[in-house]
C-alpha cells in the first residue's frame, strides 16, 4: 500500500490509479470493514486524526480531482465521507524528509515503467497532496525504507 504524500498531479497514470485503489482499501480498513492491512504503517497518520475516515475521504477527493483533470473517471460515490464546504477536512502534515523520500521513490518507479512521464518529472518541483502541509523533519517514523 502506498498512500503518496506527493501531489496527485505528479503520479503517472499507473501510480494514480493504484493510489486510488489503495486509498479505497485504506478507507475500508479505517472503517473496520476488512481483516487485512489493519496494521499497515501508512495508515498511522490517518489514525492520528480526529476523524480518520473523513481524512482519508479528503485524501481520496484530491485524487479524484486529479483524475477529473486528466479525463479519467473515478467513482466519487465510493468516498464514504467526502469533504464539504460546510465541514472542510482537517489539515494533515508531512515532513520534508518524507516528501523527498517519496519523490526519489517515484522517480525510480517512473524511470522503469513510464520513461516519458519520468522525463516530465525531472523538470518540475515536487509538492504535497493538497491535504498536506509540509513541516521540517526527517522521513516519517512509519515509513518502511528498503535496502
């Protein structure tokens, strides 16, 4: 499961679709509707929120907005608690180290699966998902860093 802290516009097609599916799974986990992935470390930051399901709903809405911009159709009806103007979502934070780590990870993934997208990424600045505010700090403690 990869719930990117990066802005959805930076994800290649495959990454955006996978993030949507994995975020829907995260929503099910947070609602107690599945037995798998209950202890997945990527869910830590959502569980810290006052309303984890609303937070993942706001996260999903950001992905859906990017899908709309690209002409994809993501079923927004699957978002259990969508954000609303009357009840805007609580902001979340991500450390600068985490964002940099994910940027490096995304570049490595796209060089292997979508070289044209990778080339596009080399000329843009990375930024966070619209739900996140960046704070100084190292890679998040919940991140699993492989060898």
